[in-house]
């Protein structure tokens, strides 16, 4: 692939531009660890403020801000818990429910790479009445979603003028966020659970593997970049570095699945008129490719309403009510 670098129009960000990237749009909605975990709890039927707080051990201030953000983004809907009550009940909107494949994909990644022994959460597919594992596959070919062997096709308007760096509105990392579930999603997020880490991986999927390339393409501060690369390397997602290039490990390559699913979600919900400016196609055949999550037993796409959970653990000091 290295010999083809010149043939990759998606690789290098032109000076003064940035990617108008659906995945980055998705990350601006869900790209911090607490937000992921709050949405995850909604999939576990958390509805009230107290449910989220109890299950996540999250501070009231952070939870309140996160819930407001998710309502504003149209991922959650809020209604009065009772008429006239100052408490709200939160529920996932169709836009929120459509994030389910992203969560399943992160879960499958964590189960496969970060979990020793039996996965802590068992999934049951109502369609085929079977226990199953989520598989992230290209809908058109049934092959696992990987960056290798595909081409990134960019449309006019993919590069847009870079905006001045106003991204520091949040702390870079939310500390070592640990909810109360020994959950594979959480393990995955402990390595990649911030927006920068995802964007660094994205640059690597676009063929940018050297420190200076990633630095230039993201406009990220060098100390933050160093820190994130160290975390990604310690987590086994990338290797190499020093003066040379970094490389994705096979583990890191597999994270392309969740990222591609986030992009597909953003294409559906955050892009006006669903106008994709980046699409995936098979490098050999030119066939367009769409990521989806299917059941390992019946091979059908998995929707949130057709899955039941059994947890192999109990939450400390909390009552668990699976959906
Ligand atoms: Zn099934």
C-alpha cells in the first residue's frame, strides 16, 4: 500500500483545509467517554436521572450537562417524569436507537481483544432465538469491515477551510472514567475514549502513519498527540513510532469497524440531505461498501429492540434492569 500513497486523494489535508468528516461529526456528539456511557445505560433501560447516576457513579454536574447535550443533539428525548414534576424521564429517540450498532461493535471489539475469559454480557437475538456475537461486516460482500482492501472515495466539498482551533472547550480526557459495569465497551473506551484518539486512528486509516503527518493533518498539539500515541500503543492498538512510522496492529485495524459505523450513523443523521462526501468502495471491484452489524447466528442485521441481555455480574449498589 505504501507505494500507492500518491494515488490516495484522501490522505493529505491541503494547507489551510480540514476534512469535512462525518465521523468527526459523530464524535462531536458522542465522542467523550461519559457520553458513550450515558447512551449505553439508556440501552440498558436507564430512564431517570437517578438511574444514570447510580449506575455510572457520575457527578451530578457532569451527568446534567451530558443529558442536556444529548437532548440538544436529538439523541435523547426528555419529558416530565410526572405532570408538573421537575424531574425528567429520558428516552432514546430513533436517532439515538440507531447508535446501537456502534455500541455492539465496540462491545465485540472489547470482548475479542480486551476481555479474558467469558464476556461479561451475553446477547440474545429474538429473531433467531439464539445467543450471538455481533459481527461488523460490509453489507454488500459479507466480509469483515477493515480498511485494508478498500478505497476511500472523496467527493467535492470534502476539504473545507480549516476553522481556528476552538476545540479546547472540554478537558482532553475525562480522567480515568470508570462506570460500574465490567463492560467491554468500557474497556475499549479506556483506550480510545476520547475524540483525539479516534481522530488519530482515523488519520492512520487514511494512510498517515508518521508523527509529523498526523500532527499536520489534525492540527493537534504535539504534547497531546504524544500522549495519545502512548496510550494507543500501551493499549496494543498501534506499534512502532520513535522516528519512524507507527503501524496499526491487527487489533487496531479492527477498530475501523466501529469508526465506519459512526461515520454511517453521522451520514444518516447529521449530514444535510444525507450527502456523503466520503464513501468506501472495494479497491479491486469499485463496489460501494456499507458497514452493518449482523448476528453471528442468523446473519441478519441486529436492531436494539430485538436483543435481550444477560449480565454475568451485578452492579455494586445498583439494581440492574436490562431492557
Ligand atoms: Zn440472529
